């Protein structure tokens, strides 16, 4: 358990540092130095490549997560596990290439008029997909070698640093737009090369086959897990990638660029949930082994309350400064105002309903989580096709928020009927009692110069919100943490 907690903390540090780097790039450099079409191209390349890599993995990442312990034996080269993984990946990438050569001419032609830049650079999907597949394969393997941090470092931090450096070279005039686009493809592909060299240096790359090790029973189990995993992993990625593809298809590449930047601000609400989910998943898995349902119910209740408090704090801090944010982004991004609101609201709903997905996924009803995922995908896609023609990119954001609301209600209802879990108390309502006075107090201030206005309104909101949260004793966990931080701060000051 100590290893898990230490790696979760280290991973969280790299994630937060990466968000800081990414904020500079996405919130300032991209909007001020790139056209919306170029930003949309970056987003669309990543959307198609991520989905393609997940399909090309043929579900083997799930096999690694569940069945690698049966292969684990360093002296025996982990019984040929990496050889099997590479063969599966080679077959999957071959299938992807066949599909690419069949469908890419149609995709390029279909986008030629409204998304010409994407048609010009559609070929970059191939190398990005290859290195994404390569990375996810080796990162899953590396995590099972008890090193979850390195993959987080590469994805959350190093990749964003490379993109920042690339942008700085472009801003300084050392790269033109064509070179920038190629450099972007290189930056997002680099992590696949680095993790291979890392494992090679650790002497963990062993491609010697041990085919006799896989008997009929293990082979069937690997096939079953792979089938379930490919549906689950692809489904999870579709939710957060298909929106860009649909927006591009319906309203064009420029609108996709605006949507991408606005989406980034909305997702800031969910940032603290990542380390919380990683830590709680381990605790939930251990509790299910012991069938300790009261402990799981306690985790469920605490996650709903604490994530709601944190999510509402970040959502309010963003929305109270929305006009200043739009000034920084520029007039081209005015259409993204309500995208930020509804994406942020969707993630706030997801946080306020806690770790319901992890509780289901780690229970004996884990297959039902796939059903809920499929429901979410159908809801997102159908709602987008209904709302985008009427409301544009705001309709896409509403579709995601609405889908999150319905899907989380279904998960809540399932856990209530199966296990009697009901995580909400009057403490959850007290968060509203803290949020609304804090939010409206931010508008009592007169308009100030841009930077001072952001600092002033954000500070007023934060002080009032936290004062009410602490005063009403909404959460023992939050009160204890804030009290410790304040005591530590003032002790240092003295």
C-alpha cells in the first residue's frame, strides 16, 4: 500500500506541474499565436489517433492489467508476455493501416471544403497512432512492473513541455506553420520512444517467446478479457474524442479549435479528481475482496462530498472570472463562453456523484459498467446531432453535460438497488449554501484592470466560499486539511 500511495503522490505532482505548463500553452500561446483552424487540427489529429490506437491495441492493455501477474517472472523474461503483446500490437496496427488506406481518401475528401487543413495533414494520423499504440502497450507493462509514475511523467508533464518549447520556437519565428504541425506530431509521439528506451535500459525488454506457457485455459481467459477491454477502453475514449470529430464534421475545423480551447477550461474543474480516483480505486478493490461494504459506502459518501466541494470551488473560480478569461482569449473565442460553462458543469456533476463508476467496475458486476458506458456514448452522440444544428458548439457541451447527468443517475440508482448505497446527506446541500453567496459576492466589486480584476474576484469568491465551508463544518476531511495548511503557513510566516 505504501508503494501505491507514494506513486500516487508523485504522479499527482507531475500532473499538476503539467497542467501549469499546459495552461500557458493552451490558454495563452495557442489562442494568441495560432489560428482556430490550426488548434482544431491538433485536436482532431489527437482524437482520431487516440481512438485508432485503442482499437489497434485489440484490448491487450486490459489483458496486461488483469493477467500479467500470471506471467510475472523476471528470470524467465516474464514468460514471453512482451512477445505476445508485440505480436498483438503488430496485428492491430496492420488492421489499422488497412482501414486507413481504405477510408482516408473518403475522410480527406469529406473534409476538403470545411476542414481543408485536416485533409492536408491527415497522413499524420499514422505515425501518431503508431507511437500512441506503442506507448500505451509499454506503459501498461511498466505499471505492472510497479512504476506507474514514469508514464504519468511522460504524458502529463514532458509531452506538454515539448509542446510548449515547440510553440516558443514558433513564436520566435524559428518554425513556420508547416514545421510547427510536424513538430506537434513529433512531440506527442516522443513518449513512445522514450518509454521503450527506459525499459531497454532497465533490461525489461525481452522478446523471447514462451508460447507453451499459454495453455488453453489461459488463452481463453486472455481472449475474453481482451474482448471486454477493447469495448471498455474504446468506449471510454470515444466520449472525450468523438465530440471533436462530430463538431468538425458539423461546423468545421475553426469551430473545433474554439471548442477545444473552451473544453480545456471546462476540464480544469475535474483536475483534482484524478489522484483521488487512483487512490480510492485501490482501497475499493481491497474492500471488495473482504466484502467490506460499510467501508465502501463510507468511501462513496466521502468522495461525493469532498469532490463536490473541490469541484464547486474550481467551477466558481472560473465562472466568476469568465468575462476576463474571454478577454484574454480574444474575440474569436466568444462563442466558447457557454461551452466552458456546460463542460465545467458536466464534470462538476461527475465529481459530485463520486466514485460510483469505480465501485461498479471493481465489483462482481463489473460487466455492467460497460453497459453504462455504452449508454453514455449513445447519449452523447445522439444529443450532439440533435443540439449542434440548433446551438452550435454550445450544443455539443450541453450534450456532454446532459449525458453525464443521466449516466451518473443510472449508476447511483444501480448501486442503491443492489447494495443500498445512498451517499448524499444534508452536507451536500450545504455546499450550495457556500457556493451561491461566494459567487454573487464576486460581483459586488467594481471593474478593475484585467489582472487585478481576476485576482480580486477570485480571492473574494475563495475567501467567502472557504469561510462558509469551514464555518458550517461541511466536511471533516476538508476542515482538517485546510486547518493543517493554515497552521503550517502561519507557522512558517512566524
